[in-house]
C-alpha cells in the first residue's frame, strides 16, 4: 500500500505500448523496485490476477494446515 510505495518496494506489472511503458518506467521506479513489462494492453492485469490467485492458493493451504493442526 502507501507505506510500500513510499519505501519504493512495490512491483508493477505493466501492459501497453512498449514506448509508453519506457516513458513511464522512470516514474514507476520511484514507487517500485520491480517494474515488469508484460506485453500488450491487458497483459499486466492478467499477470497480476495470476499472481494474486497463486498467493490466495498458498494462503488457503496455510489456513487449512493451521485448522488441521488446531483440531
């Protein structure tokens, strides 16, 4: 969130015209240490959705393991 942006620790997955990405990259690196060009418009959002799904699957597994351990 805001704290990570201030610290410059965000990751940006960007889709769009590569020339526009290159023009915006310097600004994005002020807020994030990882700025990744993913391809055409929409591919950055697709990459973020896949990343969030993978994180959710890991969290579900952790929660199930904790629940099993408690029982």
